């Protein structure tokens, strides 16, 4: 029944053309099932490797990329022992057991049957499919190849392990069998990683003929499946770009395959279309998920480098997407080099955690503010009199029609003070292991904004689908010569269902701190909940709360309701974050509650230690009200 309900909801957002495509998908799946049943999906008997330029060339067939490979000795030891983090869970390759189909989060083993018959969505009895997929991306082979390149003493051991793991994976996962063929994107990422890993050590392979055969078998089985099962229409997103990248790799590097020209044509067509669509004019991502945006920009960067290495022109849409998307990513990387956890984040990589693209700056100065109007974010940076980075989210929910990787985080704020996190986005935690936790982490309560009547700003339909998306509008933005600024925006996520509109104003004084004004317009009685999710555990003071940073304390005072501190609570869920997919940890959340008649306002003052004065409260609020009244009069 759960799968039927899911199918009905998915069908509700499909246009007739997509419905026909989905019918075609089912026919393809039936054909693949029959091929699997009849034994026609076994490993292909490829021609001799010496018929393929990629296998015979003495020179690298893939571009030299920028790597940051600085593993500590214990990490190198674990890598050579076949150990690899399956996101937040330990994993170890064991050639004597079915390691590749183990679910690292539960210890259960996924069935080795036709991939289309495996129940992997929320509620399955095995585990979180995303965690099980991570080791089979085979990106650890890239790490082994880099170890061989940069540490001669470990080279032979690393290469032998690389070749053994590749052969083991291909032999234990025959085409169409098991969970690793469910996602075409996973097939594409695996294909890309294996090509780079083997190319990095091509002249030092210990069993070259055997390894080249296994590589060719993987490329042949994966590329042909990707071409048949593309993520299109309402499923189009970062998966689609990964699939296009995989097909472009296969078609470019292995032109000797009969289908190579078709693979490349499909791949490039997809990439041209999706680069234009998914990377917005301001460089941000259509999916409203920063980690996935970096992932797609890195994938496009890999294709750009691949084409340049083979002397081919890079189409303008791809080059433009890499340039503008890379500038956006670089702009939002904080002092620690990490992106805010806005939207879904599964800690995945396009190729390797060691890969570093040198993206352009993007016009963000050390003391500046910039608004990205298409994506819907304002970034404010200051270096004096105290350093901070503030991100204000006034963007839409995500990529329509499903908005799958977006979170209900309208008007949320993220604040770093110096190089320390203060106000945070708690992250993602899971996709399919637990519906309750999935719902919490993507919901409004898990973000630094106002939660009304215990419902989200949009309606969660499935783990990757929203309905009734909110609209957000940046109403005003101003700066003064002293470095102060004001921002104001509103969202209508509650208007249709509750008759409520949320307005938020932010003011900053370079000599005092910040003021956040939340105004809930409407009528009738409502339950309001303002949440501030903190990376630093606060202490209670006579005026409110304080968080201690390396740059001194920040003092928080909240008016508009009864404020309480929550940490690691289960009923209701509150006070949690997830830095790594699959792992959660308790944090401190300040929650201010009000129940009563609207309109209502909350005022949050954030004052720096030893500041000469705070933001002029009455003047700032009066200014915000003036902007609000002017906006409503038009």
C-alpha cells in the first residue's frame, strides 16, 4: 500500500508526456527483468583490452586534476586495510564475505536479485540504501591510486588492493543484480571513479590484462543501463547531470564500443540542457541544496576538463555553468572551507573528497554583501570590528514539481562568528531509514525561522516530494557607510492554510550586533514557535543567554514569548544536528513560544561582548514596519 500511495502522489505532478515516458520506463524494466531471468545479463565477454585505446595508451587519458591528498598515518593504515567510511558508518572490504551488499548501518545483507524487484524505500527491512551505496561508488579506489602516486613506499600494496577490490566488485555484482543497479546515478559515479583510479596508476598495474577486462565489463554494463534509465521530467535533478557525465565519459574514453557514439550524444545533450536549467544566472542551484549544487558543478567541471584534455571544444552552457556555479560555491564557503548545510546533504562527492577545483572568487570581498536574486540568498561578510558571515535564506523551496531536495527553511538565518558556527542549519541525517527523522530534519522546526501551528511552511508528501510550496520575496536591502545593513523579506507558506504571512527584518550595527524582527500577520489564535539552533552550548544570564566564542561572548535576548532551552529531545524532536549523513548529535536549541491572537512579533537581539551599544531597537523596528506597510500597500 505504501508503494501505491507513493506512486499516486508522484503521478499527480506528471504531465501527459511524462506519463508516456514512465510507461516506456516500465516496458524497459520488463525487458531488463526478462533478460535477467533468462541469464542474458551476465558479464559481457569484451574483446581483448588491446583493442581499446584507453587500455593500451602509455599516457594518461584523463586530465591532471588538483588533488589535496594529505592523509594522516592512521588514515593510510585504515585505507590499506580496506576500511572506508560509509558516510557515518564503518565499512571494511572482505573478499570472503558479500561485503558489497552489506548494509553498514544495520549489518543486514541486501538481496542479490533483479534490481527492479528490491524494496529500498522508506520502511524497507534492510537499511538505508544511501549508506549501502557509498562504498560501491568505488571512490576509495581513487584514494588508493593517489596513495600510490604520492607515497612510493605504499604504492605496490595500494595498487594491488585497488585491482583486487575492482575485480571483486565486478564479480560479485553481475549486471542488473542487486541494489547497485537501482540508481543510474550510482552507476555513473562508479564508472567515473573507476576510470580515474585506473588511469592514475595505468603504468604500474600488477595484473593489467585482468584489470582492464574488469574495467571494460563495468563500463559496458553501466553505460548501456544508464542510457536506458535516465532521470528525466519530474525526476530531473543532480542525478541527471551525473548520468550525463557518466555517458560522456564512457563515449569519450571508449569510442571502440559500438554504442559509444550514442552514449556521448545522449550525455552531452543532457548536460547542455541541464547546465542551463539547474545552474541559475546568479550561479546558484535550482535544487536549493548547497551540497548538491557543489556536486553538480564539480561534475560539470570534470566534463569540462575531460573535453579539454581530448582537444574538444567545451560548449558554452557547460563552461558558463562551471564558471558561475563555481563562483557561487566559493562565495559561500566559510573560513573552514565548508558550505552551509542548506537543503539536503548526503556528504557525497562527484569523484573524491580529495578533489579541489580552483573556482573563481565570484566578486565577494572580505567586507561586502551580495544578494543572489535568482537563487534567493543574501550573504554578508565583515572583517572588522569583528569578523562574521551571515547567510539569509529568502529563496524558493526547490526544483519543481517535486522540490525533492529542498527544506522548509524560508527566512532562515545562518551565522558564523569568526571561524566558528553559531546559528546553524542542522542538516539532513537520513533519507529512507526513518520517516519521522526525515520529516523533522527537512521541516520548518529544524530551521532558524518561525514554526506556525505545528505545521511546515510547505506540505511533506513523500521523502522527496513537497506540495503547496511557499513563495518568498526580498522586500528591502540597505547598507550605510559605517558598515551597518538592514534586510527584510516575507514568505507566504502559511497564507493559504492558516491566513498567516511571516515577515522578517534583520539589522546590523558594526558597534553593537544584530537585531532580528519577526512579524506574523493574520488574525485569530495561533501557536507560534521561534527556533534558534546553536552550534555552541549557551549559558543562562540575567538578560537571556550567552554563547562563548573565541572572539568573545554573544549575548542573546528574545522578546515575544516564553523561551526555553532544548537539547537532544525526542518528544517532540528538538535539539539535534547531523554533520554527516546517518549520524545525529545533540545541540542546543532556543525555542520561544507564543499562543494567542495575531498579529504578533518576536524580537531577537544578539549583542557582542563589550560593544558600546546595541542596535537601536525602536528605530529599527519602526523602519521595518514602514517597509512592511509600504509593501502591503502596493
